[in-house]
C-alpha cells in the first residue's frame, strides 16, 4: 500500500480532470448516438447538441488554460533549479529538526517558486521507507529584508507522527496545481535530511532513591550530601558505641543490642547508573509493537528526568549501540537521542546486559519473559530498584468504540483505532499473563519495585 500510494502521487492528472472528461464524453456520446439518426431534428435536439458542443469547447479551453498556467510555473522552477545550485527546499519538524512525537507540525520552506494564476503549490515529504506525508499547501509567504518582496514560501500543518525515532527524509515533491485543479505537475527534489521525534514530556513523578556507592567516589562536591544512616541502617552494639543510640525496642523483642548508625555528610558525589532494557522476544510486533515501544520510551524519559531532579549524577547506559549524529555538540541531550533511536531487540538478551551489573537502577518492560527477569535478579540485593513498565497500560485511557460515532461523525484518535486491533490480537493474553507474572515475582522477592 505504501508503494502504491507513492507511485500514485506522481500522476499529473487530478480527479477533477477525470470527472469533467467523463461527464463531457458521456453527454456527447448520448446525444450524438441517440439523436443523430433523426431525419427531422426538433429545435430541442438542436439546442441539446449545441449545448453539448459548447460543453466540449469549454472543457478544452479550461484544460488548455489549466495546463498552460501550471506548466509555465513548473518550467520556471525547473530553470531556477538549474541556475541556482543547492537545495531550494527545507523540511522542518516542530521548530527545527527535533520535536515530540504525536501530532507534529511538519513544514516545508521553498524559494524560487511562482504560484500558478489562482492556483496552488503543495508539497509532500518522502521518507526512506517510501512513506509519504500528507499534502502541505505552501501558502505562507516569507519576507526577507523587504516587507513587500517575498523571498520564500512555506507550508505547515499538524501531521500524526507517532513513532519515536530518527526519520530519514530522502526527497521532497512540489506539486504545481491550476485554478481548476485539473492538473498537478510534480517536481521531485533530492533532499536528504534527518528528523528526530523524541518522547513527549509527561507528568513529573517522584522516584525515592537511597543508593550506596555506585561508583568510586572521586568527584568531590561543594555541598556534602547525606548518606544512609539513622532510621535506615542499624548494626550490632560494639565497644565504644554510644549507648544513647541503642534501639531498646529491638532489645525488648530479640534480646539483642542494636544501635542506630548516625547520618554522615559525604563530600563526594556518586553516579547512578540507569539501565533500560529494550529486550523483546516477539510478544508484540507490527503496529502494536511500535505503539508499545513509543509508550515505553515515554515512561523511560519520565523516570530518567525524575532521577535528574535528585542530588545525584545520573548516567544513561543503553543496551544497544547508537551513533549520535544530531546532538554531538549537546552532551546533555545525548541520552535523549539514544533513547529516541532505541528499538526492540532480541539479539542482546537482558541477562547479558544487566545480570553482570550489580549496581544501578533497572528499567524493564513487561515484554521480557519471566525466566529472563529471574536470571537478571539472581545476584541483586533487596535494595535494588527495579522499575517495571506495563506496556499494556498504553490502552488504559483509550476507547476502542465510540457510540457517538453511530449518530455523529467525528474524527477518531489513531490510538483508538489501534486499540480495536489490540483487543483481537493473538498475543494479547500472553502479554497480560507475562505482566502479572513478572510483577508478582518482583513483589515476592521483596525488591524495591516501581510499577508504571
């Protein structure tokens, strides 16, 4: 279907042309075949023939004017393109080349264009996988130094781009349409760009963390931070301990002398390693798998930004290689690029990625099999923080059926349409069962768990 839509977009004839041609040809065939054999035609028949002939002449004149005006503007842009090296068109997403996924403002800016008389110029963006965007009318003038002379023309409209990833633009197509919308002459421009859609910013959450040393403490900070101590850690009473710190409630219950460990001020900064896993054995594939991947990325961003608001330094550790191209100069945004370009992967198991690491915070999706989770957590302490993202929660606030649509026509959200597919998908029961098993296991093992 993508290839079919791609090739149909280059047909220069519009629907109006075929409708007008069909009406004119049908009227001419009916009148001349049915009444041409009459020996004495009436005035009505003569008038009807004249009307059909006039309709044919008008159709030819309209087609000629439409063809001439659109083709002249197309030819002028072809000459401009040959005489001015460089790309005369630029594709933007949001305010530049990065935007939050969802309904995104997709824009085109072009120079050297003359619009057909009372006609239109539209543009489309073609991506590397032959996806083609909706038509964008170039109707917004861009003025340079002069307020009266237009230097460029641009278009912009919200377009549904749900996938969080790096989109590679290969071409841009401009269409020169006449006033009657009979013809639409395409002009294909090679325009290689990369546009990045990132997870949307969602409601802030609080993540309570009390990590021990997560890295050798070599980075001294100006304001010492508190480390775990009183009311958190205890130890057996030893010679030299302050008897005022004996916990008498524990002594009354167990007959053991236990003292509170006082808080200390640590003048060094610790790093928190954040380990998200994108391991997926194929429980969710296709459009449903892509939607769950997008939801998972939004949740990871939510958690990671909550960690950044703490007093610790946070390091994002990806489970797959990613070549930073857009944000090489922005070190602080590298993690966002790595997150946005991550995909479901089955080659690098979560066990290989996480089980050897005894320190850090772990984020897993509910698509990881229970056996993998058990092996991951086999060498973890109860203080380990595991964040479980239940990807099926994507559909929680979505409605598969709108009863109002039976009486009132309304536009459905794309995720509402996709939820109907999810309800009847063969892997739905397996995913829900795996989610409950993984959550139950983490709770039974007494890990510090956050379920999102």
